[in-house]
C-alpha cells in the first residue's frame, strides 16, 4: 500500500475534527473532509499530523506590477500601480478559468519564487506600488499567508486588495476582510445551475459574501461578471443580477462586465462580442446604475503605466487592439485584459485610502478527501 504523501506547510486555521476521525477544513463552503496526508480540492490545503496545513505559504507563482484598473478596480486609488501576486490552486473548478495554468496548477514547481511577507512589501515599495493585490488564484485558500502579508503592508502604509470569487466560510471571511482595504469579487453568474455545472460551487455562498461586504466590512468593493456567450449573457439573467445588486447592495457598488476569451475547458466558444458588453451595461444603467463612460478604465490604465515607466525607467507602449472578429482589448505594454464597462454611481476620489458607503462599512492524481461539489 502506498504511503500517504507527507505535506509540509504552515499551520492552517479554520478546521475541526469529525467523529469518524477525519478533519474538516472550514476555510470555504466546500468543507473538505480529509484523512492523514490528503489534500483538499484546492490543492493548497491538506491534512498533516492531525491538523490542516497551508502548503503554499511563502511561495509565489509570480509577481507583476499592474494598473489598479486591471483588477478591475476603477474607483479605488485610480491611476496607481499595484503589485500583484498569487500562489497555486483554487477552491472552485471554473471550466472557463482565464488563469488556469496558475489556479489549476497541481505541481509545486509552479511556485518558483520564495517570498516572505516582508519581501513582498519591500517589492511593493521598490516598484512605487500603492497597494498589493492577492490575485491570479483565489486568495481564500492562502488566507494565513495573505493575512501576514497584509499586516506587514499596513505597517508600511501599503494598501491591500483582494481579487476573489468570494467562496469563503463566514468565520474565515471575518478575518480575511478585516485586513483588506479593497476587493473585487467575481460574481460568475446569477443562477445556481451555472455555479453547479461550471464551478462546482453555490451562488448563495457568493451572495452572502457580497452582502457581508456591504453591511459589515469596512472594505471598498467592486463586482465583475465575465459574460460567456450562451451561458450567462442573456438579457434576462443580466437584468436579475443587476436588480439584485441594486436592491441588496445599492447603486454605489461598481459593476463591471468583462469579455470572455476561449480558454481552458471552454476553448470551443466564441469571444464575447462588444455588443454584449454594451447591452449589459445599458441594462444595469436602466435598473438604476449610472455607468461610467467606456474607455475610462483605459485612460486611467494608461496613466498608471506611464507612472510605472517613470519609476522603473522602462518604456510604456500603449495602444488599442481589436482581434479579428473579437472584442476590443486594451494593450498596455505586456498585458492585455478585456475591455471592461463599469456601472456605478459614485466615482472614488483619486488617492483615497479606505472606503465607506452610507449605512455600512479537475480532478488530478493526488489523493483527495471528501469535498462538497
């Protein structure tokens, strides 16, 4: 019989022992139930020596300095650079993941850069970044690492930004967002069927996170929905999503609609037409949101890239591209995210710190435990 893999890692929080001897990871609503040596579905967390450990603590899949608008955050520290980093693994199984080589990574050699929390903060300061973004894969699964980085960042006056799908348990949510200043939450769709079929998750859990951010957290947040042709881009679904945002979160929560490009397990689909994005924006505007003008995020991104070039001494190559038959994309030096159309009532003042709103502050070969899917 093969001996279970020995997992090396940082002691994790949010778990408890079950009556049958297994340990349940309570970091997210998947609640993986693990025997000794097993990893959770996320790959990053597993059971070793009768406790949960985080195997990716202090190791990154890479670093990049981006404009804050790329997260996308159009109304938080606009025009400033942000140091972005992630690790490996994810607690949802998006078949359309745009960062699948990182988030679906199952090999430790994906984690090439060793970086302590202090190292990351020093890198942010050296690059002139006003904030650090926990991104590429979902920071929920690296909570202990993210929180330690965030604490070090706060001591040096650096803000913290989380880019997440919002799939997190209530207790862990309190801790994570207690150290964040801003967030972009991916609301993947507005049907439970979509979440079950394409994410193996639950829409309700994500909506709970959004309502928590609105009602209890002192975190500026914006929402992004990637519109996938034939799956979540109908006018009916966009209307229901927009109405929920308006009635449950309010008109001052920016809502971004972004373009899908074929990738991972959904490479047979077409790109999102520009018309779909403008239609979604018009629907959101009709239910009460006041939309920013298309291109605003690009203007700010250009400013951020120029500022970064000035700091680093590099050149800034800026332009617009439109792939044949596809949607317009922004091209700023080495990155080219899809054009986003934002829906919000209140634009954020440049250079602000924290934020407030009225009334609130696939399968793989590794042995795995039992998880809710």
